[in-house]
C-alpha cells in the first residue's frame, strides 16, 4: 500500500526499476559526454560512442544476470535472497529471463542511444529496451506464447475511439491469430448488456476482418475474446453467429471471485460514489457521475475538462477510503485515472487476464503477454496485469503496432531456425 505522502511526491508516477536503470546508464553517459562535440565536428565523437555503447551494453548484461538471480531465488523458495530486491525494493516478479543486452543493441540501432552526447538515456529508451527484451524471450519458443491480452484505450485505439476498419493494428492481430495465439482485449470499458452491442460497435473493424477471413480456421477465429469491465463481462467470437457472443459467468469465473457477495459489491460502489460526489462538490469539478452494475465513475460534462491533478486527487481519495472500508477488504477493485475521467471498477486486470488464462486452458503467466499503457503504481489499470502476465508498456497505438510486428518477426525467425535444425 503506498502512502499519501509518497503519492503527493509523485513516486507512483515513476517506475522504480526504470529509474534505477536510468541512474546506472547516466554514469557512462556523463563520463563520455562531449560538450565540445558539436563544435569539433561529428567525427570526433565516434570513439566516445563506441565506448559508451560497450559500457551501456555491459550494464544491461549485468542487470540481465540480476534478473536471472531473482528467478533462481524465486524457484528455490528464497525470494528474500534475490539481490535485485535489495537494490530496487519496488521491483515486481519476473516471469521470464530478459535478454537486455541483445535488446539494448536492437534499440540502440533504432534510437541512436549511445550516439547521443548531450541527451542521456531516457525513461522511454529504457521502457522500449525492456519491451524488446520481453518480446525476444516470449518469441523464442522455450515456452510457447499462447495468449496476448491488450488494453483498449490508448493501446489499441486513441482514447475514447474505436477499432475501425482501417485501424493499422488489425492486420498484425490477425497474424497472431494465424499463429494460434489467442487475443484477449481486456478493457476497463464495461457494458453489462449481454448482447454486447457496444463492444461490437467499438471493435467492429476487427470483428468484420475475422468474420471474412478465409485464412483463419474456425478454431483460430474463436481465439478472439473480449474481457470487459476489467474482469466482469466475457465475450468470445462465435463462428456460427459471425460475431461476439456473451459467455456465461459460471463458465469462466475464478474461484476467488465466486466469494464476492452482490451486496458487498454494491456497498463498495455506494462508498466510491459517495467519495467521488464529495470530491465533485468540494473541487467544483465539471463532471457527471455515472453508476453502472459493476462500476462508478465521473466523466467530464459536455465541452468541459477536468485537470490531471484533480482527477488524481479523486483517484487517491477514493482508493484510500475504499482500502480502509470493510467491503474494500473483501472485494478487489480498481480505481484509476482514465486521462479525462476517473473510474472505480469491481475487479481488476489481474483477474481479467487470469480468468482468460484459465478459461482457455491453464495458460501460464510465462505464456501470456499483456500490452497496455497504464503501468504507474497507483491510479492506473494495467499495472495489476503485471501480477498475471509478462507485459509490454506502450505510449500509444503506433507503439502497440510496432511491438506486435516485432513479436511476429521474432516468432518467425525462431520457427525458421527450428525447422533448419530439424531438417
Ligand atoms: P481501457 O484503457 O481499455 O482499459 O479503457 C479505459 C477507459 O474506458 C476509461 O478511461 C473510460 O473512459 C472508459 N470506460 C467506459 N466505461 C467504463 C467503466 O465501466 N469502467 C471503467 N472505464 C470505463
Ligand atoms: Mg488504456
């Protein structure tokens, strides 16, 4: 549980692991920075570039070893002995090894990280190196990748938009289905209507392409699923209906969710609504409160905007109040800042991803990749998915597209190598 003071200092907005790596890479950067480089000409810094590249690579290789040490200790039942847990106390659990040195070289070739003499390795440089490393391991086939779950807003489409016919990410999603990898769209957007009308409208682009595909087998088409409201409503593509069909809760619900009583869930939402309403009045927010079966939120009034700081205040206030309530201890919930709105949902993406893994046949965290944009430690809803799956942290739908293309390229490269070895 993060304290209010930490929140006020914005530690929740920083990722401890990424900040730590940034600090390590800052050392070679500073030692080989060349203030005179742009005065003396480009050629003068080739040597500095080569040395910095080697040193950055050596640091990434050392971090790679530290992650292996954590995996070893976790396997041996001595997690407290993992060195990286002492160095970065906020570090999470890793599902796989991460080939960080190789991933660094790949991203360095694209982003010229070690060529820079005046701009140090950034948060985004490191985030993308980690993404590439995760993709490389998952594609290597040691443990075949079986499920890719994707967040909706900001990951698959721009905030509040839809997957339209021309969405550039659709072809690569079809490529994953063709490789027998299931796709689960795990979104906070919750529409209780079992006809799935709103999901069908928002995802129409991909539904039509899957329906009309002559390359996908019926089994591959059924591998397209939507988990809405974080972990509340499951839909699956049906070949007979040629669209999404509601899956009864009994078929997929996790044992830990079965214990939740309806009156506790409603009490939790009542309490959240009360706090959000107080915030609205005290801060004079230009928003409207929306109550749903499994969620409550505040959205901007038409033509109005709520500022980020106020949205975060609402998230923090509500989260704190719920954490200290009786119903909040019985029911998992997710309070987050959606960019222009705030929501409290029953359930979270850990449960959403886990339910899909179980429903599709005991898929493990090592065989699952979740792609999302919200990985800050509080007030962000993809963060919880880290407890169930490997993750890739994107900043926009273009990055999602790039990451999935990269995944397919690596999967195919490894498949070709395997075929050659077997021939
Ligand atoms: P995601 O990024 O796909 O998880 O979707 C998050 C966005 O969905 C939020 O920022 C809201 O704008 C929207 N949304 C619509 N209905 C709900 C709901 O019931 N709970 C949470 N978010 C919702
Ligand atoms: Mg999102």
